[in-house]
C-alpha cells in the first residue's frame, strides 16, 4: 500500500491508522504469514504496536501481539510470566531507550566507577537477552540508545567519560559487539533513526511526562517502519532483484536520441557525477546477492552502447538479464522473472517515468515501485524503503549472482544433449545430504521463508525454530547441498518431519527452483527413507497444502511412489509410503555423500 | 480562522481518529460522549489536532481540558 511506503506521510498514518488497518485487511489474495510478537517495553508501547501492525500487514505478516505491562520489560524477560509463556512468542522486541538508563556518570565519578556503571548496565541487558534466548528460543530485537537531547558538557559530552553522550556511545558499542557474536539477535538502530528525525524533536519531554512515550508520538511511524523492516527481513520478505530502466535512471539523457557519447555519466559534470554515484549504489547490491536486471525501452544495441562507455560504473556483465526492447515493461519483467525462476513480486522496479511505474505497479501484484523523484532523490527513496534489509551476509548471498549465471550456462549445455539422463550424468553432480548442521541454520531458515514454488507445506520457520527441530530426537532433519561441474549451488533442499510411533510425518519439504529437474528431490527421499528405516519407522506420511504458487509439486508424492489416502475440498492431499514395500530410487545421476 | 471553521476541521480530525464518519463535536462534548475516547486515544487526538492546525500545545494545556470547547479556546489562542 503506497501510504505505507517511503516517503510516507507520518501524520496521515497516525491520524488514519484505523481506516488504514481496515483497508489492509480488506485486500484480497494476500498470503499472510502469522507471527506472535511480544513487545517488552520500558515505556509506553501502545501506538508503537498499532503502527507496527500496519507496516507488517503491508509486508504480508499478520502479527499477534503480547504487550508487557508498563515498564515490565526486565521482569518479564528475566523472571518470565505465565501469560507470556502461554503466548509462545516467535519474536521478542525489547523497547528500551535512553530514558531507561538508571545510572549516568556524575562529573565526580572516577573512571573505574564509570566503567563499573557500564558493566552493570550491560550485565542487566545481557541477563535479559540470555533469559529470553533460553526460555523462548526465539528471535530477539533490541533497541540501541538514542543520543541525549541535551549536553551538559557541551562538545566534551562526546569525548569526556563523564558525558552522557560518551556513555551512550560506549553502551551502543557494547550492544554492537553483542549483536556481532549472537545469532537471532538484532539491533533496532534508533540511534540512527532518531538522528535522521532530529534528536531534539524525537525526545519530546512533553510526550514523556504526559504519556510516558520515550519518543515523540509523531516519530512513531518512522520508528515502527524501521522495526518492521527488520522483522520482514527475518521472515524472508525481502526483495531479491532490481529491474532497472536506463535512460534518465542509470544515466542522464536518452541514449537512442543523444548517442552514447552524449549521455551524462562519469565525472565530467554535476549530473554525470550524480548518476555515477547512483550506479555505484546499485552495483554494491550485487555483493549482497541482489540480482541486477534491466527493463528498458531501447534498441538493445543502444542500451549496450551506454553500458559500454568506459566511464560507466555498471557494465553489461553486472546484469543477469538485459531486456532492452519495445515491449511493455511489465511483460519484460515477468519474462525476466520466469527466466531466473523467481517471483515477479520479488523485484524492485526503478524508473524515472511515472507512467511506466504506474503500469508496472498495476500489472504485477506485489512488486515494489519506489516513487523516485528527481535523480538526486533516487538513493534516498530506494534505500529508505529497506527492500533488502540485511540480517546477516551469508556466503550464499555473495555467490548468488554467479550461481544464477552458472544456471543459465547449464540451460545452454542441456540443449546439446539428446537424452536428458545423459545430460544429467554429464553434470557430474555431487550432493551432501545430512542432518541440519550449525553452519547452515541461517540458510535453512532463509529457504523456509523464501521458497514458494517447490514447497509442499509452505511452513515458515525462524532460525530458532530450525535449531529446535534439529535438537529434537523425534525429528529427522535433512539439508541437501548440490555441486556440479559448473559450480556449487549451496544448500538447495530442506526437509524435516517428526515420528509418532512407527509413522513419520513430513512437516516440510522444499527445494530451491535453481535445481529443478536434477533429481535432487529423489536423492533426498532416498536419504530420508534410509534414516527412517534405521529408526524402525514403517510408514512415511506426506502432506501437500496448495497455495497460489506451489502447483508444480501437486504430484510430487505420486512421483515419489506414495499412495494418496485423502484429498480435501481445497485440494490438500495426504499420502503414504509403506517402507516394507521395495522403493525404487528416482535418482539417476547424483552421487550422495 | 473562525470558531466555526475550526470546528469544521476539528470534526474531520475526530472522524479520522475515532474512525467514525458520523462524529460531530461542539463546545460541550466531553470524552464520554465519543466512543473509544480513552486516555490512549486522547494522545492520538492531541497529536492529530496539533498537526492539523500546525500548533504545539504545551504540556499544561492538554492535561486540564474539560471539554472540546476548551480545546478550541486553546487552538484559537495558538493561532492568534
């Protein structure tokens, strides 16, 4: 919903929040994921919760909230609370601010005393985070501290150990160090958000003393949006790719009319430098695993000539796919999505032309189309929307662009074989199929949240849940990593389930579409069957729950040799495999473990 | 801005904040007359009123308001 995308109107959101909520819930065809979110507050959180809900609904996340009693964050976290236990949070957000720091240095304190004060404050928070991780094994999001709105020591507040600002900065450093060494723990950087908003306006003492809001009520939308960005990233709702226009988006001018020698890019003048900075910003996304593509109305020859300029930061090679033609852009983006095998709704479309933006937005449901204005606003409008909010940079992310390229090479190679099995054998595939291992937990959680098409039950899991399944003896968990002569695909298949007596239930079965038709799903099933047999299991039950996106696996269990035992009206099916019967493996070309 | 014009805008604020298009308020309206006007919504109401008229109430002004009429008096004082 446009009203909830940056640049949004905070006053409008605050005033119309009830109507906006109604509108969000009235949208049709949204596939929500449901999450239980506990807010443990050191100050009033009522409107934070209500506005956060709007942003989350807009991201396709339907939250249920627990809200601690006023200022009970420490008690709830450390000593627990039956209501919170019962609630079983998927995620806990600890809303503390500079107002919650009980001890600030006095000018008469010694350096040792101030050090002890820091240790004590930090110990209290570590106690909170440790207790939450222990009790709820869930994701924790914690505010850092905003800078104080007054400076007793003036500029020395920054450098002098007696300064509040100095103290806050040191605490923030420690929070940062903790976050760097703990998984499933994220910092909501209100230090940054408040600075952008204006530190003095943010710390509205009137709102604090009247309502016990630790930030100005008017700042709540900015606060909640920043928090929602982290939550949606944790639950895999980030975007995956850019679809970029070229003329007046990647460079100034129209390459077809002006000629490649006359477009503005490089360092010759202010406009060229501005576009160069934007190209650098776009290019930096490649290392985060964001795929770059072009959707431009141009003759391809001209488009490539623009990128071929020696002073163009972006080169042809930086793009996975370049669609430069005269078709409508929504069609080009839909085709690009099909070729890469990701959803068209996982694109961010950047175009200076409002008409193109409106068309694409209307035709492709769920795609993000930032309302970029003048070129000097491009970076801010894209960046502030947090489409690609990072919650950890995995090896996978860095290699992703290369993997998609290798896939396209494989597609070319397959064309030269008459017999598909021969082609598969030529790939020299090797798989590692093993129980969930600590190094892959983040990737496994990511896959459960991102995979839509080859996904039988579409069960979404946080990393904490994944870790719990791995540790539970009644569970069998398997990840599959696939390598071939073109490169390493990384972890591409995940399945797990639980045993009840002699029956094993498959709770989740998914595979990345980048390894479709390679036989990986058969190799995975072989391993599952072997493991199940070793546990004296005699029957495996599989479940298929249809969604808008997973039709491709409707017949999955049939192909695996299962027998259908039930079909519901909505198309959901249940299948059974008798392990006493011989099972024929469908894997022809993958060498396992 | 006349008192009447202020009420015109104020009614819209009330309608948005309490999500009810039928609300109209007058000098005598008090919190118990409006469904949902509790202490939490009061905060939103004050912020929305401030933003609508481009003013900022002092802390003291918002704590002792007896009815909408008094709120309008304060708005007029800020605008003049």
